[in-house]
C-alpha cells in the first residue's frame, strides 16, 4: 500500500514538475536569468532596442555612457516614436537648449508611397517636416507620346480629406522619370496627418513609383556635430 | 569580478523582493484583533489584503504631504515594527511564505522577464516614468506641473518610485515588479473564491499565465487598475455572499476604492459605479444603515480627491475627452452617434479577441445565463455597465476621436477585464461543486 501511494505521489509530483518546467521554458526563464547575470541593465536595454532607428535608444545609451551629461540635452526624433530622453533625464539637472540629440534625421528626405485605393499614400509623415519640396514619378516604360498628368496633393486626417495643391504637367515622350518642384509649406499641419497624391488619368500599369521629397525643419549648418552615427546626431548650437 | 558581483546582487534582489513583500503583509496586531473579535471567520488571506490596503492608504496620505520618499520608507518600516514586534515569529513567516508558494514561483518566472527586457512602453516613457522619477528624486508634488498632463493621478507612479528607492541598486524596474506582485496577489485573491481545493491553485496558475503580457508591465498604469479592480470584485462579491455580513468586506471595499481613484483618471467611473450599485442594492434590501455608511464614504472619497486637486491646483477636467474646442451639441447629432457607435463597436470587438480573460468571461457568463446558474444580479450589472462605460468614455471625445479609440480602447478594456474572472469561477464552482 505504502509503495503504491509512493509511486502515485511520485507520478503526480513528476507531472507537476514537468508542467512547471514547460512553463519555465515557455517563458525563457533560464535565458532571462542568464541575460540578467551577464549584462547590466543598460546593456540589456541596448540589446533590445534599435541603435539608430525608431526610438534609437541604443544611440542614447551610447551617448550617455560616452558624454556623462551634466545637463539634459533636448531630444528630437524625426520618426513617430516614443521619446527616449527618459534614459538620461534628471530633474536635478537643467535643460540645455544649446545641446540637441537629433534622431533619424535627414534635411531632405525622399519618401516612398504606397498605392492604396487609387492613390499614392505617404503613411508616416516625418514630425519635423517643413515643406513638400517635390514629387518624383517614375514610369515602367518609355512612351513614344507625351503623357499629360494632373496631380493633386491631399491631406488626410482619418475621415477628413483636403486638397492642398493641384499641378498639371506632361511626361515628354521617351522620358522615364519626372520631378515636379513644389514649395508647399506644411509645417503648421497636424503630425497625425497623412498625405496622398492622386494622379489623373491614372494608368497603374504605366506608373512605377511615386515618391515625395520633403524638406525638414532643422538645418544642420546651424549646429556643430559633436557625434554622429548613421542618421543620429549629437549637436551643439553654433 | 566587480561587474559579476553587481549582476549577482541584482538576481539575488529579485529573489528576495517578493519574500520581503510577503513578510511586510503580516500585521500580527491586526491578526490578533480580528481573531479575538471574529474567531476563525476572517481568512488568513483577507487579513493580509486588509493590511496591504491599510498600508497603501497610509502611503497615499504620506505621498500628499510632499515628504522625501525615504521618510515614507521609514514610516512603513516603523508601522511594520510596531504591528509585529511583540508577536514576531520565524515559524509564522515561513508559514506565510509557504502559503504563497505558487505565487512566488510565478513571480520569479515573470520578474526575470521584466528585468531582462527593461524597456518601457510609449506612455511609460512619455508620462509615467518621469512622474515616478519626480518622486524618486524628491522633487515634490508641485514639480509634476512641469510635466505634460499634470492632471493625471500620481499614486501609481509614487509606488513605482517607492519600490525603485527600496532597491539596493536603485533599479527603476523594481517599482514595476511591485505592480507584478499586485497583479499576482489580486488573481490569487479572486481564485481563492474557487471552492474545490484541487483546482484552486490550478486556476491561479491558469489565469496568471493567460492574462500575463510583458507589455502590461512597461510603465502603463492599466495593469495596476486591473489588479485593484480584481481585489474590488472579490470584496464586492463577498459582501453579497457572506452570511455574516462582515464589516471587513465593506472596509476593504472602501479602502480599495479610495486607492483606485488615485491611479488613473477614468477610475472615477469604476468607483462611482461600484458604490452606486452597492448602495442601490442595500437600499432595495432595506439595509439603511449600510446605505448611510456607504454614501458617507463615497462622499468622503470624492471630497478627498477634489480637495487635494484644489490644494495642488490640479485640473479635474478630463483632458483627452474635453480637449480642443469642445462642442456639447455635437454629442446629440444623429450622424455622429451612428458613426461613433459603429466605430467603437468595431474596435471593442477587436480588443475583445485580444483579451482572453474577457473573452472567457463572456463565454462563462453566457453559459451561466443559459444554464440558469445562480448569479448575483449586482455583479452582472456592474460588469455590463463597465462594458457600456467603454462606449461613453470614448463617445464624448471629439478631438482625434478615431486615434483615441484605436490606441486607447485595448488599455481601457484591460482595466476592468479582471471582473470577468469572477464569472469563470462561478461556473467552475458550479461544475466542480460535488467533486
């Protein structure tokens, strides 16, 4: 009797242990413990973050370690991402408006669009955008005739839609690419806006790509570059 | 070598942290008082939860006095010593820890995941971390006005800062580990309502695993509200089923509501709904002493919140709901009603399928109603009204309405989804009652 009871409880305990082991493996328990022992907190944060993309926390951690900030530099990100200044922010330090951390930045950006519902839509508008400088259209093949186009640039905010500008031009025969210059100031528009380009007449078998050229607000010539990695900068105002 | 030692200290701290919390839950003075007056009718678990909420309410009051966070820690330690020094027992402590063994095991599994991935959510970085940092660095209540959304309640970030300060290595995520502890303790408390002893622990493991998501512990306060709503659900339910009608259940109901209202702005809705339903049901049952008692405490809870807001000049306007140029007439346009209703329903259903607890809860509720299993009407009404509040909370938003629904509805639903665990437990109790 004792043996049967012992075997039954051994079997139950074994199943319970196995069950817990499965949970431990499923939640990467051993891997996580190893990670905590091997890497210190900021290293773990750096490993699970992008370096110079989206929130660019890797770059911020690199700067914090290298420059040991005596004040809180300003931080601006040119992508729609959470602000990463929490990594270095200290209430007991003053904000230094002369020092700027600028993430994912290019002064002029060439942005891709997606063709949705007969329009070319720019999904993510850079937060620092100042102007739409132009539109680049490329065709799939050279035509042996002129191709006149009417182009509308629209602003979309969920269900609201506004036409911002209309341009008429013509693709000359045997031309593959055309750049239409604009100088459309959108600096005062909502950051949640999307922009779209509608083309008429629309021949999707003919149009290869539509790109929007934007100019962003910050001029790097106004700053001294203290550090730079890819498109992330640590700047000091001149 | 020093580097290795520091990281080993971190792992050891994670191991010790919940043990210390469990020990701090004991209040021998209170236990003796309750045992002398109520005998064995007061459960061991209820004594611990009562002490937790007495402590949280004390910490809330201290947090409003603009004292250094170190002083809060000293006061908590003094409270612990005063309530335990006469009757301290190592054997009792071992017994407490043993009782929470499953909770501890699950805590360790989740806590190392939080520690290994210490990143914060969007709102965690933008709002809540800096509020916690404000208290951690003893900058005072008024300094919160330098941060966006000054009107956001402070208590969640205060307890984040408190446990951040208690960590020997001053690691911020220890504050979030306290959120994890609350989460597990709340699920443990509601699973305690399972009658069948064999499936009690199993149900705790099941619910804590399926409801867990690392993103909930990345700084947002919604998981804190989720935990407190589960505690509230337990005592709300006990008030109805307890034949002795113990004052302890009412006391916990009041203490929990007094904390919830200081976590997130929309918690006004939960506090108001829970009190109104309870007061109405007591009124209908002609228990007028309870009606007066509860009405008084509802009044005190709200008055306390309003007074503190006035002292610290915190706006009571819901900034998301009433931002921009607000047009009250638009609320009654039929076109708006139809558009917004269907938009909210669509995203409500998306969120429902992303929340397994709520989905199981609705499924259990359907079976309970179909099989005509006894279900307390007030709890049912509470749950339905919470779901309906989703529509009203988002309907009244005018500025960036769609954006708020798309990005906010998941988190709002998470807050009250814990109530649905009660229906799953009622169903389990019915299925396993004779086994």
